[in-house]
């Protein structure tokens, strides 16, 4: 009995790693750039399809395809910010919401048009099914690898944001856009780089989501919901909080799934609501 | 009225500044010679900040010419202007409050002239209090200390021309005295200073020339010693 629950909690923690990866990009754009990207989930799904296409066309492992796609998503994020989102941020809170909502619909319909409504998964060869035997537990290599990656990403991005020069620039612009422009630190350029970094996280999320779960053209909004709950649970602007939020949501879902299939998602939402009511500022808030 | 040195560091001709339909400056001429301290005085809303912001390309629209070190900079973007050697200490300091003192200063070095000769050590020698506070968020410093960071950030760009917008505002008289002493020592290194102040007495005491702005126009210009107090006050308030 205890072993069963211990096992579930371990599975939940590992799932939480994946959720944290989903949420990382959203955490950056909400916490640092102060705007909510409604299309975040759809961008993840879009890049999953891109990875599928690249891996199939070039006959390469999807992890290799990921390395090829990361520069593309950096450039994609950079250009999206520079060409489109830059025009709408800062004027009102509503405008970026509407524009990214529009993008979400465009991406979903574009994917339906291009790939149909079938569900897909990504495959990384033998990594998909291999498992580790630790003590009395069996855990999949892929979930463990995902979790380790999530921790590494959180630490890496935390370092980038709080220890590197570009991170200081991003925080400066988040502090006071007008002051940055006034002294000659171009906020347009910094925002674009930040969105390029978000693009990198989207590619990584797309790859590991596709390896763990089914996706189809309309999976985006449910991914966004997970990412959003994780960010709010963890606290805006805190990347470590994002990891913690992911873990809590992952555990809630696996334990809920034990009761009943329908409870899996519901338990996640309930835990989110309860924690949100008790600690609206999130668990490890930065602001 | 005396003309500045033969080849001015900064020369502005016929500068007008517009915010949409509103015209804040009406075709003014201003020059700053190399290593000169020039003071701009004027009442609230006279257009002093608009002048400094126009120099660094941070206003909606301008007309007229702005030449710096012989080059036309009127059409350049702000980062290029700063990188060519003009640094602004903005009105109200405008530090990044959540960044540490050191991070604020580092941004100055990053946006400035490349291969510049000014280092952190020099800034900390000028402002010894900042050395102990360098890991503290800038927002936690006192007003005077924040003004030192703002000045330090500008100096780290290794400027040839420093634009100071009301650096004494809201500071205790002793702190202002220290800042002005510092400005003089900065100036002695050959850095030109364009000093905007509402406090006439203090800024005229260290300037070699001044311009008085009234409702977007120059109402009086020359050497501080050329005019008596009454004349200057009259042109300041426009009565
Ligand atoms: N961003 C802006 N949009 C519209 N009008 C502006 C803007 N900034 C300044 N103005 C107007 O331009 C005029 C000059 O303003 P400016 O800030 O240059 O004055 P100032 O001399 O610096 O005043 P103060 O001593 O109060 O700082 C004022 O009438 C002001 O209302
Ligand atoms: Mg002003």
C-alpha cells in the first residue's frame, strides 16, 4: 500500500518535471516581460509537428531533430516579438491577450489544415520504453531524463536571468522600459532576445511532450492551462517556483488518477484552486 | 554674448521638438565646447528636459540640426548616440530598482563607448559609499546614493559629453555640494557638461556659459557674470 503511493508520488514528481518544462517559457514571458501568451500551448504543439516532420523527412532521431530546430525557434520567437508582439505590448493588458488569442486560433487551424485531426506521438527509439530498476521501483528512463532536464533547465535559466548580462538587461527592461530606452538600452532588442529564449524552451517542451503524450492539432489550449496553473502556483517570475508548481500539479494528477480516470485532471485543478485561494501570490513569488 | 570654442563638441541649430501637435521647443540654437560646462536654466515646463531628450533621440519628432563631434546625429537611434559618447543622467535618476548597484553600473559600461578608459574602480573611488552597497538593489539606496549610481552609470559609458537633468532635485544641500564638486572634477578630465537645473544660483556658479529657456525659446544667453540677478530672474520667469 505505502509502496504503491510512494511509487505514485515518484511518478507524479517525474510528470511534474515535464509540466515545469511546459511552463518555463510562459513563466519567462509572464513574470519578466509581463504579458500572457495565450498561444503558448499552440506554439508547443506547432513545434511538436515541426519535430515530427523534420525527424521523419531526414530519418533522424527526434532528439537530433530538436538540436536542429532550437535555432529555428529562437529565430521564430525573436521575429514574432519584433514584428508583431512589440506593436501591442505596453499599450494595454488586453491587446497582447487578443493578439495571442488570434495566433492560437490561426495555429490550430493551420495545423488542422496541414496535418488533419489525427493524434500523433514522437519517438526517440529505445529511450521510449526502457526503464530503470531502483530499489523496489521501476521508473521509465524517459521520465527520469525529462525530470533531470527540467531541473537543469530551471537552474540554467535562473543563472541566465540572474547572473548573466543578458539576464540583467531583461530584468532592467522589465523594471522600467522607458528608462532603458532613455539611457540607450534598446528595449525592442532585449524583448526580442527574451522571446527568442522563450522559443528555445518551447522547442524543448515540444520534444518532451511529444515523447510522453499524444498530441493533435487542438491540444494547445490544454497545454496552456497546465502551464498557466504551474506558473501561478509557483509564483510569477520565479523559475524555481515553476519547478515546484509543476511537481505539485504532477503529484496531484497521478494521485487523482488513482481514484478514477476523470479525477486525474480534476484533482490537478482542485489542488491549484486550493493553493491559489490560500496563497494567491504563489509558493515562491519573486514579485 | 561669447561664441563657444571654434569647433564645438555639440552644436544645435534651429531645434524644434514636437509631441504630437504640441511644440515644446521653438527653433533654438545651443553649443557646448569641448570640456565646457554649459548651464540650461528655466522654470517648470520651459523645455529643458525636452532639449536633453532630443539630443539622445528620445522625443517624438524634431526639426533642426544636432551635430556632435562634427557628425550629424539627429537621425541616429539612441544606442548609437550613447555609443558615440553622449551620456544622459535622466531627470528622476531612472535607475533599475530591482537590479543591484553593480548591475546598474554594468549596464552603463555595456551601452557606452567601446574600449573606454573608465572602470568600476574609478567609480567606486569617486563614490566610496557605493563600494559597500554594490550588491544591494538600487531601489534600497537613499536618494543621494541613487543619484551617485545614476551619475556613475553615465560615467561608465566613457562620455565626451554628459547631460545632467536636475541632478540636485530632492537632495540635501550638503549632498548637492558634493555632487557639484564631483561634476567639476569630472569636467576637469575634459568631459563637456550640459547641466539642466531649476536652481539658478548653484548651476550658474560652475558654468562658463548659460542659456535661459522660457516657454521653449531662449530668453537669455551668455556668461553668468555678464548679467545681474534681476535680469536673469526676469528672463527666467518672463515678467
Ligand atoms: N511626452 C510628452 N508628451 C506631451 N507633452 C510633453 C511630453 N513631455 C513634455 N511635454 C511638454 O513639453 C513641455 C516642456 O516639458 P519639459 O519636460 O521639457 O520641461 P522642463 O523644462 O524639463 O520642466 P521641469 O523643470 O518641470 O522638468 C511641457 O509643456 C510639457 O507639458
Ligand atoms: Mg525636466
